[in-house]
């Protein structure tokens, strides 16, 4: 495996591991705020980010590289509000998209078209993640300070998480 590509892939492994921990921290916070639907949604996304990391680890190793399992910094554990959580989530996803784009650039510079093809799954995934985060922020902005709206929003996130789980199990 090309050393520059391997290094870039391992950097993305670290990013995905950090993302998983970040979502896990937000989920724990939400659960402690009585936002069980939001917590379930974030726990599910934490698992999804871990899956993204494992997919990279296996790819690196299968291509003859050495995947490095990183230490990750402890994520933030206190959040101001649900709006703060999801704004941070959107900002985080935008940063991950930038990292994926940099990885694509490295693959093209190094003419590693096999890895470039593999990374296209992540490019598509990031489009979905950004769109989901923006949609959630739009809903939160519509709710404003309405507690009833927050209750319904939280319930909707729980139902969305159940649907995600059903599609990943089947």
C-alpha cells in the first residue's frame, strides 16, 4: 500500500474513532437530560461511526497496510442545550467531510484508484450525514423554546433510530 495513502487512511481511522466517542458523549448527555429519543439517535450514530472506523481498518489491513488503532482524546461532556448539541454535530460533520475530501485528494495525487473507489462510499455517506444534520437543525430552529415541540422532536428522533436499527438488522 502506498505509504502516503496509508497514512491518510489511518488519519481517517482516528477521525472516525473520535466521531464515535463524540456522539457517545452527546448521547450520554442527552440521556441525562431526559431526552431519550435524542440519546437513542446519538447512540445509534456513535455505533455507525465505529462501523466506519472498522471498515477503514479492515481495508487498510486487506490492502497490505497496517491499520493503527488510535488513542482518542476525551470528548466534551457538557453541552449548553439540544441546539448546541446539534450545531456541534453539524460542524463536526462538515469537518469530517473536509477530511474525506483531503483523503480523496491524496488518492488521486498518488494514483491509487482502488482506494479512491473505496473512499467514494464515504463521500456519499457524508452527503447523507450533512443533509441529516441540517434537517435536524432546521427542525430545532422551528421548535424554538416550545417544550411540546421538543417532546415531539425527541420522540421523532427515537422513532427514526428504531427505523435505522430495523434496516441495519435486516
